[in-house]
């Protein structure tokens, strides 16, 4: 193989490295930190988002069965108060996933892990627990300094 042929075979690698370096530079702040997210959302935030997306309409914002759709359902929607002990979570995950009675199944929309996060979120709401403090990244502090 000639030198030109060898260089041509390296061209895709050189291009890939150049693109990676450019992308990294584009996401870097002037102080050298990155603007890329460094972690996934907290379990509490995932549960809160999913509750707002799929549950509150029937169960209400605080799990008491007083959501806007509850009145339209025959027999209403039961309150989750007193039914959300830690040992009940696995059974409740199965109910959310498979459905029960008038409650539809959510296994196609929410996986078991996110179902558990959602149930723990509403358990905390029912028990009056405050959300955990948000963890700050170094980038979070930089963002608040300019305000």
C-alpha cells in the first residue's frame, strides 16, 4: 500500500477526531467547564413529572382521588391516603403496570422503575415531606452568578 493509500485510510479517523474536538469545544464554557448535563434527573423529579403527566387527572395533585376526571368516573377514584406504606410499593407497582378495576394499565407508557419513582413521589406528598434539596453542579453556581 502506498503512502497516499495509507493516508486515505486514516482520513475517516482524522475527521471523526476533529468533529469530536469541535463538538467538545462548542459545549465548553470559557472557564473550561462543560454545559453538557452531568447526571440524570433526581428520582423525585422523575416521579413528579410522571405524576403530572399521567396520574393527577384522576388521583388529584396530592393523591386524594379528587382529580378533575374523578367526578366523571362511576364510583369516583379512591384516595391513596393510608395505602402508600413502603411495603405496599411493590404491590402498587404491579397495579399501575397491569391495571386493576377501572384503573388502566400503564406498562406501555411507564417502566417499573419510573412507576416506583412516581409512587414514592406521591407517598412523600401524602406524608407532607418536602422535596429533597436540588444538588448543584459547579455549572449551576456559575449560572446564578450572572443574575
